[in-house]
């Protein structure tokens, strides 16, 4: 139970916040085995939260703010824990509602006149739909805009802007260009982590030949409830960045070239050399069509069973491994950068969530302000001792991150040499990015549709306005 305070403290050390966060942090602080990182995930005493930042919003004690989100267990626990410092400062209660069906249900609730106070939006495309079609999201208050101007690169603010108006502050950030594998399996077999795309394809062929179907080089799954299909869109986006380049990538998601442009069809075919080759997938799960029904959260577990060798998934997949799995360069699993065509290139697919508000009450604006601050980013890092979370907020103290892998992701996000592009399906109109793209790429596996047919169907679904 979170401790409530009638009068606000000027500053609250995060270590002294509600019981749920304290338990998480103490559990991490008592761990001295070094693990993957040493140093982060629980050193909450190294920073404080300034409660005075919320004085201007008036008396807030006893107020309630509802939050609707796709962030479900296991991440939900740390997400809620990161709110404890704000709740203690202000006396506001945050009502947290997680749902895997949020993308589909949020427009329904908006149309029914029952939106949440705040939604954590996983796609800028969904933000655009909510603004342009429903006129539902409120512009961000000036305090939020000031935090974003101070803490984020301009492109992140642009992702939360629609038709020149800033609506939604960025929240967490993801690095998606990773391949998960077992270091011990690689070492025992004499395999090296590939440095280029050709290296990776050669390794794929070598694994397939050496194992003669007993295990497959890759495992994959795209089932995700109402969001089924999205993990495969990440594959395509990563390949477009590598085969066509960032300029074509930008033209693609902006629809300056058609979705079925030959360069995009070629990217589908290139990804298909792995994902639609029965010699290469789907280790432990079935044939190519099993990708459509295999859960994205569980598909990579086949590595632990020895049924496959590689699984492409974002940094947040770290949180999906079964309890007790060691994520480390010499652990049960780790990840390497999904290679580009040459070692001189480092195109990187990134993503993140954004905060949309549907009510302008002072307590809602205060919570928006907290979520857009470096205070929240550091609270979230400290509340995530198992790792699997990073942010591109430049006020994030990377030493608070729980693992070396998290710090690697944060370094990639902050590195000016990284050629980063935001998840294209998240930037497309939601009818496409969270609609036909998800549906058609699922049929790419389930019904063995060709790359041309799939891209033609998606192009035909693009809204005319």
C-alpha cells in the first residue's frame, strides 16, 4: 500500500517511497553476485524527486487519475511501482488498467464517451488517428512541453506532434534491432556472432546443414491477441533499413512511395529467406505457418529448449524470459545487434510509448508532467531491477539501469552515430500500421501469401485522406 501524505515533502528519496517499490529495490540491493551488470537497478538513493514541481497544480490529495495501457505483466509491476514517488508527493491515486487489446479498444471507448484520463499510446499512428478522426486527445500542457524540450531530441517530440500541435510526450524507448541467442550453444558448436548480414545468412545455412532438421536456425511467433502480427512488421522494417536505406524508409512510412514499391517487396523477400524457408524456421514450434499462431512472448523460449538458435526481438524481450534465466554475455541467453550489410553501417530500429491525455483536470496535468520528466525515467529505471527497460530521455542516469544489456541499449539510443528510425508501422495511419500491415503479414505466414500480394493488399488499404 502506498503511503499517503497530507502535506507534501520538498523532496522525497525514492528509497523511501511505497512498500511495493521498497521491496523491489531492497531485493535488488541485496544481490551481490554481479550478474549482468553491477551498479544499477536499485541505487535509488542516488537521486531525489522534487515534489515542489507539482505545487502549481493546487491541492491534489485524494484525487484519482486513470491510466489505460498495453503494458501488462510482468512489466506492469515495475510500471506501477514507478508511480509511487508521484503518489507520495501529491496524494493522487493512479488507477492502472493494463490490456493487450488497448489499441483496438481505446477508439471504441473514445467514441462511447468513456476514455481514460491518460492512455500510454504504443504508436504515433494511433495518436494521429485519435486526433484527426476523433479530436479526442488534448494538447500537452506547457509544463510537459518544457520537460520534453529539455530532455529529448527534437525528433522524439515530433513523433508526438500532429499537424503542428504537440500532444504526447515520449515515455520509454526501445531498441528493436537485436537477435537473441544462447552464448553457450554458440560456443559449444564453434559459431561466431555474425558481423554482417551475409555472415548471418551464412551462419543460418551452416546451422541448418549441421542439424539436418533436428533443430532450426530460427524461431519466431507473431500471435499477440488483437495486435497479432506486429513482431513480423519489426522484421520488415529492420530489413527495409538495411536493404533500401533510411531515405527510402522515410518515404515508405510517409507514403511518398507506395507500400508495394519494388524496394519494399524486395525487403519482404529478403526477410522471407529466413522466415518463409522451412529449413530455417520454426524451431520447436512447427512449420512456417506456425509463426502466425505462436505467441511472440514464448517463441524465443525454444532457444532454452535447444530447438532453435536465434530469435529476433527487441530489448524489452529481456523481460519475457522465464524466471531464473540469466541474461548475460556468458549467461543462458544474450543478444547481438541485427547486422547490416557492412560493419560501417548501423541502422537501428527504435520505438517507444507516448502519453496522451483525454482530460485536463489539474491532477491529470500533474501526472503528465511527472511522466515527461527525468524524475520518472530514473524512478522507472530504479524500479526495474530485472532489466529490460531504457529511455532516450537525456536526464536518465544510466547507472540506475539494471544490466549491462540495458546500458548497451541506452548507449545506442544516445550515440549520435546511430542511424535510428522509429518503427514505421507505428508511424503509419493506424488503419495500416496497426491494421492491414498486421493482418496481411500474419497471412504471409498462415496462408503463404506472396510478398507481392501482401504489399498490394496493404497499399490498397491506405486511407485516401
